[in-house]
C-alpha cells in the first residue's frame, strides 16, 4: 500500500491561517503574556462560577465552590483522555 500524494489539508489552508494570524496581536514579552493568561483565567473562572450559581440558585457559596471544582476536575480528566487519544492517533498515523 503506497502513501497518497495528496497535499495535507492543513497545508492547503496555510494562506487562510496566515491571514487570520496577521490580525492577532501577540504579547511582546513573556511578562505581558503571563498577565494576559492570568486575566483570562480569572475572567473564565468568574464566568464559570456565575453559571454554576445561576444553575443552583439556592446553593450556598461552599456548594457553588464544590460544584465548580467538580466541573474543573471533569474538564481536566477529559483533556487528559483527549491527550492520550491524540498521542495514540499521532503514533498510529506518523509512526512514533
């Protein structure tokens, strides 16, 4: 069985990616990038907590915090499973 000579999909759309990246402003320093990450993390956690609070209107603050931690744990497990799956697929398709 021979490999196909078809150009990979990601390479076909490289011009589109280039044009999208031109409109993005990347941090100039590591410190600036770290501050952006911290701000985004804080905002994301606040939004998640507000969503949990609205879904559980009679919950105490402690119950909301426990529910948020539970959601974050589920997300972490899902990411770990996805990483394992991706590594297996990468090894299967690319050889190592």
